[in-house]
C-alpha cells in the first residue's frame, strides 16, 4: 500500500500552489476555555484569504499565533514548510497590520515606510527606490514629507500598509485594519486593498467580522465559530453551498425551513416540510445524516422569484405558496416578507428592472426558485442563538 499524502498536501498540489502558512491541530487555551480549538488551516501562495467570524471566535488569536505573538497550547505552525511554532516574531517572514496603525506621528511618511529597511541597513538609494515604489502602489506618491499626524485615517492606513509591505514578507497578516474608517472609505479601501494585493502578489491573511468585506476581497475565506472553522472555500462556494446552519446565517441572509429527508434516491433528495409540502435538493448539497433525518432547507432571498399564484412548479424548480406580509421598495429592488403555509416567514429580494408589478401586502403569491439553488444543513444544536449571530454578522 502506498502512503497517501495528508489531505491538505494533495489539495495544494492539486491547485499547483505552494503552501505559505499552515496551522496543524492548533489549540490555544486561555484560562481553561479554548479560544482556538484544534484548528487546521492552509494558506496558499499569492492568495487573499479571510478569516471571518463573530466577536470572540478566535480570529485574532489565530493571527497572533501565526505572527509569533502568542504560543499555541498544542499543535504546530509552519511557514514556508518550516516549523516556527516557538519562534519569535522577528524570525518569521511575516508582517502584521493591526487595527491601530501605530505609525510614528512625529516622522514623515517616507521615514515611517523606510523604518524597517533602515534596520536592515540597506543603502540609501535602495531604500529610496523601495519606499518610492510602495508609495506609488498605495497611491500616496507626493506625500513623502508629510508627517503621519497630518494624514487622514485612510491615508494613515495606506502608509501602514506600505510600511508592512516594503520588506516584501512572504505573508501579510491584517487584523481588522479598516475598523477605524467610516463605511464609505472602507468600501473604497476594500477595492484598493485588493488591487494592491494583486499588484504586489504577496499572500494576505485578512481578519474581519464583516462578511461583505470578506466576500468582496477574498480568493478564499473561512467562517470561524467557537475557535473552529465551520466553512471554507471561495466566497461563491461558501455562499451558495453553506456547510452548516451557522455559515448559512452568518454569510448573508438565508431562508431556512425545517423538514425531514424522505427520499434520497436519484440525483435529488426530497425534503418534506412540516405542512407536508416537499422541496427538492441536489444530493451533494444534503449533509450526511446519522440517526435524525431532520434538516433545514435553505434558499437565498435573491434566488426566489415572486409571482401570482400558479398551479404547479415548472420542471427543475421548487415552489412554496404564501401571502405577502410586508412589501418594501428599496430603490435597487423590492424586499418582501412572505408568510408561507409551512409557518416560516420567507424573505425575497427582487431586483428593480423597471418591469415588474410589485405584489402588495395581503396578496397571495407563489415563490419559485431553481432546485440547484437549494441547500440543506444540519440544524444547530440547542442554545445556539441565531438572532444574536445574525446581528453580529451585519
Ligand atoms: N490574553 C487573553 N487572555 C484571556 N483570554 C483571552 C486572551 N485573548 C483572547 N482571549 C479570549 O479568547 C477568545 C478569542 O479571542 P479573539 O481575540 O481571538 O477573538 P476575535 O475573533 O478576534 O474577536 P473580535 O472580533 O472581537 O476581535 C475570546 O473569548 C477572548 O476573550
Ligand atoms: Mg479580534
């Protein structure tokens, strides 16, 4: 029998990319409770990876262990294939951008960026070349002589980024670097940051609790909860096929209806809801169940079309009947809250393309969506408060 490589190794080989950072069974316990719980994670060269999750789920702790600011209680940390678990931060080819930029207020922009290079004793011309090129990239070319204390929040953020990138680390760790910026500037910086990352080609590990931010910028992301990863993949995969109820709720809005798996023959499983109506779900989107057959069937609000009552669903579609409770015009579209016969209120987002006649509250409607946009997840255990999670994810 041949030894098969560990799953993570074959995955990175399959992607043809080198692994830059790796957490292997990493646990960090503070005063008895695990902040990070047997975490396994691999970051590939050149990717923009985000760790996303509610407050206290262990994002910063994971990042600090990668940076060398915290030692794991157990497990291993590898950078570029080398075990660095107990190595000091300055022995790691990693830089960190924290939430507070910690610029030197009395130094000008050039000196703030040059700081790390001066410590490496590079010659003057090389320092000027590198700093100049980085200031170009972060779009602050004429700010060299400006003091850090005279910059706006967004500009300070760019200087902090330039400073962290100037010595070309293998990996850049960013811990909620935009939380001090207002919403509009944040959105601009999201696009900027992604552009900068693509241009410099350095691997970014970005921590945030803002799901929109993570989806906009990341090549891959992981949704964390209670020190563990619950879902990982490209933003589209994690959004379209969430692995758990928590992921479905934390990453965007989901309609979730409770039902029993009643048939798994063929390419589609049948889920029977509490009011006996049935929905089809692609088999690969139904979790393997042992014992209980109870699942939650999910569909995203923008996948549903809302229309006048009709007899039966078109082929390849699921359908539910209901009555509009609230109909709201939002400019870009209409949002509906629909009471369905299964007892669950379903949210629908319809885009405003200028043609539709919006159903009004009190109208009977049919909700229709393609079977392939339907997923099923195992219900959360008791004690998990979805409302709380939802408000944290906003
Ligand atoms: N030095 C510490 N001593 C004791 N407990 C800690 C310490 N650092 C973190 N914790 C605990 O570990 C858990 C994870 O904290 P962590 O800072 O990693 O969360 P986070 O996901 O970054 O949250 P946030 O989004 O609020 O920044 C929390 O329950 C926190 O209280
Ligand atoms: Mg944190």
